[in-house]
């Protein structure tokens, strides 16, 4: 996992954004995991932000994929029409 990646539960539209913490050391990269839900015609509903080691973020990603979540294009932030 590098840079950022997005994953979404197709049943609920709950979405997670995994993105590298630019202040973390390259030898021990840390990731932010933002959780929320995109809302049509409105800003997204952001629920939580977690800070975790790369291996923990990867384990969470793989667990969500195994539960049926799908990788998706960015759902909020710069350059995304809401």
C-alpha cells in the first residue's frame, strides 16, 4: 500500500481512505485511516480517523476485502465533485 487507497462497503456505502502520514519516518511508515460516508449533493459525513502502522493498515485492508468491500476511486477531497 502506498500513497492513498480507498475501499467501500457496497451494501452501506461506508468508505475508508487509507493515506500515508507524511510526518512518519520512512523506516516506520504510519497511515491515517479515515472512515466516513459520501453524501449525494453534500459534504461527506466523516466519522473517525485512526493512526496505525503500515502492517496494521494492510491487515485491516485485507480483512475488509475478505468481507466484500471493494476498492473505489476517491470519494471526497480535492478534485472530487460532491
